[in-house]
C-alpha cells in the first residue's frame, strides 16, 4: 500500500516536471522569436556599382535591439538596386549604401550629384607609381609655358585642381584593394567647371597627379613654380634704354679780316715786285 502511494506521487511529480519543461520551452521560443527579425545581408563580396539580385543577398535573424537603420527585411525589395560602396559577406544592406531607385549599374551610379567623370592618361610616374587607387584623393599639377612681361616663354608648374576623388583606375572601381596598380588611365570625379579646366590643362601641357591624405581638407593657394623660384634666383631687372652718346660741341670761329698793310712796288731791271709792310 505504501509502495503504491509512492509510485503515484513519483508519477505525478514526473508529469508536473514534464509539463513545466514544456511550458518553459514554449515560452522561451516565443520570447526569442519576438526579439529577432529578418535582415538582408550580402551573400558574398559585392563591388560598388553592381546591381543586386536574390543570389547576392539572403535573410538572417538579427536582434531587434541592434538592427541598423535603413536595413531591409525583404530581399525582393533589393532587386535591381545598385550599390554605392562595396559589401563584405554577412554585411547588412542599408539604404544609405544604395543608389536612388531606378539607377542603372556601372560607374555612372557612383558619381556624386552635380559631378562628372573624366579620364586622363597617366603612366607609372604621373599615376603616383600606381598608388592612386579608387577612393583616394589627388591634386592635379600642370606643367606648361607662361608668357612673362618681356613676351618670352618660361616653364611653370602649377596646381590647378585640388582634392579630386579617384573613381576608377583603368576598368577597376573596387575601393577595397590597397596594392598599387600601374595603369595607363585614371578616372576622376570633378565638377563641370573642373572638367573644363582639366581638359584645357592636358591640351596645353603635361599633367601630374599628387596623392594627398584622405582626411586633409586644406587647399593652400600656391603661385606656381618657375625656373627663377626653383633656383631661388632674383627677378631680372627691367631693361633701361641706353642713353645717346654726347658729342662735344665745337665752337665756330668767324674768320677775321686781314689787317691793312702798306705796299710798295719795286722795279729791278726788267722785273718788278710788290713789297708790303
């Protein structure tokens, strides 16, 4: 009798424990599911300017408390959208990293509003030994001939454009690479006025790119370098017209009349002469 009661109490305890575990697990599942949401992330490396599709993004569970602003919960909403920056695998796709709706893919998608893209020919020297990479900023120097006050030509090197963004080198637009690339063309992002100045500069002289710090915003105004400033020579003195030679003035003297003298005729034989005193 006592053993049967013990078995009954044990069975009731086991059933109560199983019920408690079931209710607890169900509560935890409901709580965890309500604290998570779906966020679209990159499936693999995606380059800027590339249109998105369902093969490039997938949904993952993300804590509600840490969902980044502008995230997408539906992968279909990203169909055809173009990236303004590169994405790594697992990185969430945000609205701030996308071009406006309807933008086509390619380099034109990453050009800033009101700007243009212009390509200049470079070599291993002009292109800063290949260290001018997409995403870097450069200054543009032109070397040309300048007319001075004496109408003679002299060489001058002058910075004509400052803090210009490099959009692409050759056909590469990825901004994640840090290894130098020696190419023959660099595409720069400029305003329409800067595009005109750059086109004129490459037609009147030779161009050089100067790599600058990405966070340096200073734009010093330089006067350009000439041969005189390069060698620290004084400016040439103005040419003074030579004075006309002074010729000595010769005094003019009037001829004096011959003094009057007394003359006497002398006759000697058959000859005669005149003697004056």
